[in-house]
């Protein structure tokens, strides 16, 4: 062994020791009583996370926030929140926070700005929209938003303006579609067992989500079950991440092969008598057909595909097969592959073969989004929606802005945009197309933001936005079961405005302020949403803080039948005709290679399979201290994450002459970039992991990891396969 490699393996040992000494566990935030000169405010975390934590916020007499804690009396949050939200004051009072409306005064992206008044900013946005509509039609304007806040009023009011003005529609594909589609293909609805049952189970299978980093409350309840019941924790993922380090059984699969593992587990269940045939006869559509189909899906077959050993697959199958109360907690990460909907459907099917749904602490859970039954029709202006207006795919913004006729639905160009709650110049796939599109001289862009993001940097008008403690809103969870109020707790800076304010003011200038849904304050709109949903009003929530919407046990566990018309769990999905939470409109139709989707759960290689020219599979997994592109501006989060790096297995590093800390170049047909190497046994050979999401400018050459991700849609209903990339790797010699 040469000195370079000896030094390298010594470094690995030190890293492993550091990780052992700093275990990544769910850690309660200090719940000491606030200081005598502070009081507690109650709200909900607004960020794009399934947990939607109930929060307690220290409020000082001078109107500032202090520490943020998880609410102890909330049965899901249970006093535990992530560290990045606990230090939210760092974000709220950040010296770089946007404070004034700005007009671009130089070339796009040159960073030259002129401070202007709010009236001037809104007048110029409205004028640009009017000009674009007169020149190119109403569809030339594309309001673009996503989940920078999950509050209904501040997030979704932009849709009301869109429908009132007949602007281009927004197909929100980027995050949830493959997961939601796969789960509803199986169950007919997006709900499942009470997620608090994870604390009352005998086995928790955390599948495809790094919960320690991204959904800390999953770990709260899983560890509770371990401590109180001796429950086993199984983690299935593509690398040895912080959640893996908490597992009793850790299964690291190759990216895009989760369906193969699920099929092999079901094969063993039928083979060894773990399958609950009586349950399936009552609740499933074709168990006999499934059993026949799975005859050849052996552990040996799956081992070749997944990279697991036969022994690992057999042990996992035996554990869940002999543990009636097994809770399958199914995440989003493993569905962000081109076969992601198939993988989700297959994983959910395991719980049905085993009959796990029958037991408290058993079944499969992904999201509770369908339990809340909240009416957003007035909020989003649904009565004004015109089905003939085109829908543009948010994931394909690069293709839209560079004139791709398919992405544009064979209609005219987009020449004006209002962007709220998202940062596409950083987070969208095919970044080179995105940047080229935003650089167009004929494109007007207004960005409403909290910081000068990379999207704001290339805008024409930038206007400053409030943060969640500075406005009223209502939230509903996905990973739990509560509707939560987010009341205004502190005054915003005097020159900063809410999303709702911007929409209302533009409606006045664009002549639609008299249309349905306009003219209400945020608090009034919250009340109208709640009243139309048959829920208690704002004042009730102000007193009680949240409302538990969890269905009864029989409904949550589908003991009265699944939500398909036949009442059955569907092993045989109708991939292109079945309703789903975010099915593309008929004008778009089924997407991706839907003709290749299997009749039963199966491994289908519509993924970017590694080849001799691209021998590595790259996933862009989330970092613990960032949330999408949020928190990447805060000092503590950046210090904790260090710098952009790509994780490389030692064998791959040695084969390519790469040492820890070297600059490497990775690329594919979409582009290439330089990034520092982190050599670690936490990834398997042939797999690269780039945790993020770092701003592009944080990378060596100003181009980030989404240069390498694709925007081709996941079959059958769309989505972005950001963890599904074949790439080449080499040591940079420049």
C-alpha cells in the first residue's frame, strides 16, 4: 500500500470514529420555561417537509423571536424538531435578508440593482404582464410557484390570479408525483394508518427516506417503539446515511432497484407461508395471479439486481413475515427514479401480502394528504379555471423557457413570469437549459423572495417577502394527521410584504380584483377555507392550535375495504386510466414510457442504467442542514455542511486515482461539473451521492449538481427523477 492510500484509510477510520461519537438520533430541543421577559407563541413549521411540526416560539417584549421548540403537547411532534428550524431566528434576522423592492439596472445576472418603491415595483410587474398578453396572448404569462411555504393562503393564492387572468397553468410535478401515483394505484387513496402507530409497533421499516435528516419525527416514534416494545428498526436506502446508522437491520440497495427487493420479499412470503391468504382473498384483487408472477422473483434474482446478499433478503423477509405488527413507512426518496411509481406500488404491496394492515402498528404509510378534506376552491379561484388553457410542467422549466415545442404544448413562448416560493435557477433539473432560458432578453421575470436567491439574481424585479411568523396562514400535514394554525406572531420589517398582498395588488392593477376570492385578508381567507370545509374557525384554532383529522382505525387500515370502486387493494394497477392526486389533464395525457410499466409488481429498468460510458449511478440526496434550497443562506447550516462534495467508494476512488479532497469532474449528456471528492465506505461501489442542495455559486465553477439531472417525466403521471442519473467520473487534472 502506498503512503497516499495508507493516509486515506487512516482518514476513513477517523471519520467513522467521529460518526460513532456523534450519533445522528432524534434529539429533543430544550423545553425549559422561557425567560421571564418572554412569552410563547404557537405556530407550525411552514417548510416543505411531511412532518409539519407544531412549534412553540419564544417572543420577547420588543417583538423579536428567540428559541423555537417542538410542541410537547402535540402528539406527533412530541417536543422534537430539526435543528435548522430550532435556530430560525438566524434566518429571520439574517443581515442578507431582502428588505426593499429592487429593479435590475444592468445586464441580467450582473448584480446591479436600483431600489424602488412598492408601488413602482407592482406597477412595472403589471405593465409587463399587460404588454406580454397584448403581444403573445394570456398564456405568455406563467405564474410559477411551489413549496417555499406550505401555508395554503400564502402559497396557493397565486393560482387565483392565474385563473382570473387565464395565464398558463402550472403542473406541479417536481416532488410528489411518482410516490403519490404509485401509492394510490395500490390503495385508491392517499392515506394510511395513523403515523403515531409507529410508536406502538413491533417493527418499523423506514423505506427510502433519510428520516434523521429530513423527517426527524419518524425517528421519534420509531425509537419510542424500540425503547418501550423492543421493536426492530429496518432501514432501506441507497447509502449509509444517518438513518441507516440507527437501524437494527440496514439494507443498502442499488438506486432504482427497490421493486426487486419488494418482489423477492413477497416471493418468500408465499414460499414460506408468511402470506396471509385469507386476508388477500377478502381485500386484494388478484393474489393468485401475483403469486404465479412472483415464482421467478427469488432472493437470488433480487440479489443480482439490488446488490444485497441472498442472506440479507431472506432475513428481511423472515423478520417482516413473522412480525405481524410491521409498519412500513414509505418515503419519497426511492420514488425519484424513472421507475419510482412502480417501486412505491411494489413496496405497498408487501404489507398486503403479509396482511399487516389488520393490526395496530401495521400496514403501509406514505402520506395522509387525502384525510383532511379541505376546500381550496375559492382560495385558488377554481370556478374561473379554463380547461383549454395549457398546463406547463414545472420540472421542464428549462425546456419551456428555451422554446421546446413539446414542453410548450405546441403553443407560443412564455415571455413573463411571477415567481413565488421556489428557486428554479437552483433546484430545477437540466440547469443549463434553465439558465439559458432565464437569460433571454425578451423574458420578464419578477421574483418575490426572502433572500437574493439565484433565481432572484437573474430577475428584472425583486420584491421582499415575509417569513412564516410574520403573517397568518393555515397548514395541513402530509406525514401526520393534523391541521395547524400559523398565526402572525411578530411584525415584519415595514418594507416587506406577504405573498397575498402581492397577489391582491396585482389583481387590482390587472382589473380582476372584483373576481371571486379577492379582497380578503389572510385571516379572513383562513376562516373561509375552514368554514367551507366544515371545520372550526380561526378563533378555535387560535385557542386549540391544531385539529386532529385522523380517520377511525377501520378506515385508516382499510378494514372496510380499499378506496377503489371494487374495494380491493390492486396488485394489478391500471397505470394510465386510474385517478391519482395529481394526474395530468387529458390534454397532456399519460407521460413517460408508460407502455413499459408492469402488470404486477416488478422491477422495470426504465431507469438510467449505468453503461461503459457512464459507469456510475448518481443520486442528489438531501443534506441534513438544508431543506431544498432553504437554509443554505444561514451561516450555521453552511458551516455544518462544509462544502459541496460527491461521496465516492474507496474502490472506485482507487481505480480512478482519486484521493479524499481531490477535485473531480462528473458528467453525462446534460453537462458536467467539478466538485470535491469525499471518499467514504458509506456508498457502495458504482454509486455516487451528492448531498445538497447547495447553490450553484457554492460550486467550484458556479454550476451545481442539477446540471446533471433530467426533466424527462416519470411514467405514468410525471415527476422529476432527480436521483436517477448515469454519469462518468474522473479526477480533474486542470
